[in-house]
């Protein structure tokens, strides 16, 4: 990653959106619930999802002047709030851009409250499986490069 390192004290000011030659993001991400507090009860999980949305919006605003292609999304792991994060991904020296997702249909939902809540947030959502756990990718097809092919 050629930009800012992930840490608990993440600040928008640490990120470089100038688009210089050495300015890129390779699956850069920031967590908001490092200790998995959202796993304890629904209200706490909801608060952390809301913080992810706030962070997503801050990053989206920061990326408005970014001169290169980028992808921006929220990743939510159904059974582990500590893994939830917001991601930025751009063309990078590892040549793994763009990320393209294919949704798996008919996946069993274990946390209906979570699914219902995120479905009302106004994002495009792709669901699939990660290490036997349902995961959600939340993004806006009109922001940056979409995670799905049209």
C-alpha cells in the first residue's frame, strides 16, 4: 500500500488523495470495531454499522478530487463485527484492480436484523460467503468503479 497505514487512530488527514505516481491504495481499509463489541448485542452492532457509513461518506467526499479510478465499499461480515471495514482500492503495482464481485444467490441469513438494516441504507449490496460466513459488500454503483459488472 503506497499511502497511509491502517491503525486505530485513523484520521482522514493521513490519506493522500493527490493522485501522484506513488499514490495508490491496494485494499486499504479501516475498521471501526476493533474489539468486536458489536458482536455482543444488536444495538451496539447497529452503532458500528452507522460509524462505517459515516466513514464511507467521509472517504467518498475525500475521493471527489482523486484523479484516478478507485473503488470504495463497506465490507460487513455477518458474524463478526470486528472484521467490518471500509475499503479503498485503486490501480496499484500489484495489478489487482478492479475488484469484481459476483453475487451468490440463495444464501442463508443468520442475522435478519443486520440484513434488514443494511438493506435500508441505500447502497447497492452484494452477498457471498467468506470462510463459511455470509459477507456483505455495500457500495454505490455511481461512485468510482463499481464492484459489479453491469
